């Protein structure tokens, strides 16, 4: 007599049951297989074929941050072009071939919405993109402050969100499961500014730089920069003689210029957006104020539109800033040159600036994730994103690669 366990009960087989005829046993086996197959088909229907990958892109195309949003739009158009068309000699993610090979050639489509540089507008748009447009991924917003406002919406929905140029450290310090950033944060980039200022005198720079003023706007990006600078400036040997915060979107900074002029810093650490920086330049010029060194922290200052405007006015002669890439070295990369030609189709002939390079790198990483996931299901996308280990040869920017810890690229 034999016995087997069925859950918690023991069932004993008689000799007659054990000696069941072979034909009967085969019939029972066939019946079990049919029932099992029927049960599987009912419980786990096959995933329908993906015909199009939808990416919701919320951008500040108008309003105070429009100069940034325009670059991000051109970057999205460039990435969509690369994924959906065949560039056999472009050795970057999704360059060769059309569409996503892992999804049977399905194309990508960016659904772009303008949030007018307003946080509440961005939240509403993201809710619509998720509930109405049924997007598979949200990319944006391009500014740290507004991105922080849409993070809870996307986290609650449980789909991926990425913002690659956003540099505020706090964005990846919240323990979020669905947010990813391929670009560096300002703990790294502001540190590079102060390392340079500290080492500069030993390498031919001015030796009389002792004092510094912090001149920052009032949003998340600027204030995160301010916190890092407040910590690092004394360590680099600088005395902070003024810590001045201005309102984002200010149309005059004359009184602030007077306070800066009275403090008379050797170095002005400027963290403003391009629009406010132009206001500052005009007011400073009228007041005759120019510090020995102007150190900036904003990737927008490497944008070609900004640089050309500064050449015409000579407004930013002698400034120094931080970028997470050495643009002159990146220009030598064959992939950069080819991607730049595609970008110029949409940018009215302008070359990629540092912000666009960060954004396109992130969008092509996103495309690689989707392709490796072979699915648009959120869990599959999240898993593929966390498993990223991209080599520097796959990038158009001179990162050491892409690998994540807590949603932040650590290479």
C-alpha cells in the first residue's frame, strides 16, 4: 500500500488503485493536461502585441523656463528620429534598425505637453497622460522644482519617470522606486566648481580670491545648489560675505546688485536661470558692478543660443561654470557628430549644448531599457532599468557609463 500527501491530508492507495490499467492512466493524464492548459489560458492570457510605445513628455515650452524646454523638445524629436529610423552606422542604443527589435519593431511616440513652467499645470498634465493617454513612461519635466511636484503622481501610478538634466540631489534621496536620472547631481557638479577655485591659484590663476557671495534663486534647484555651496565654500578657503536669494522670474534685480556691490566679493557664485541672469547682467552693467570672478552653476550656460547672445553683448566675458561633460572632448566622438546632425534638423541648425547632450543620452538609455524589457509592463520596465550596465562606448556624452543605485546613475 502506498500513500501520498495532498495538502494536510494523507490518502492511502489500495492495490487496485495502484494497478490501474495503462489506458485508464493515460486517459486520466490527458484529462489533467487539458484541464491544466485550460486553466492557464484562463488565468494568464497572452500579452497583446505592442504596436506603439508611448512616452509622455511634459516640458516648459513657454513661461520662465522656455529656453530650457525648447532644448528638451529638440532632444525628444532627435531621440524619436533615431529610434524610428535606421541609422546603420550609428553605434548607440537603437541606432541601427527601425523601432524596437525587442517589441517586434514597434515605434516610439513622444506625446509632448507644455506646462507653461507651472508646477500645478505639470501635475494636471501628468495625470492626464497617465489616465487618458495611457503612456508607458513619463519623461520630464526638465527642471528640478517642477519634477519634484510630479514625482508623487507618477510614483503613485507605478510607472517609470525620468528627468536627466534635473540636478537637485534630493530628487533621488526620497526612496522612490520609479524615478531614474542618468545625469549627475549638483553635489558632484558644484563640488567640481570649488575644487577648481581651490586649485586654480596653484595653476596660474589669481591668488587673491578670499571672499565669495552666493546669489541664488528661490526654487529647489537653486536652493539645493546653495546648500552644497554653503558647505563647500569654507572648506575651499572662502569666506561667505553675502548669501542672497532672489525670486524666480524676477524682472529687476537692481536692489540685489546694490547689496552685492556693497559686499564686494572676490567671487560671485551665481545660480540663476538664463532669463534672470540677463536681468542681472543689465542691472549690474548699469551699476558698474563686476566681481573678479563669476562662477556659475547651470547647464543652460553652455547652450549655443546663450553663448552666441553673450558674444554679441560681451555680458559674460570671464565667467566660469560647471558642466558634467567636457564638450570639446565629446565633439570628437563619432557618435556625437552623427547625433548632432540629426539634432540640427530640429534645432534650426544649432549644435547640441550640454543640456541637450544629457537629455538625449537619457532618452536613448530609456529606449534601451524598453527594448531589453521586451515589454511595456511597468514591472518589466522597472526591472530592466535597475539592471542597466551601459558602457561609455554606447554614449554620446563622456560619462563612465550608466549604472543605478537608488535611481541615480553612479558612473
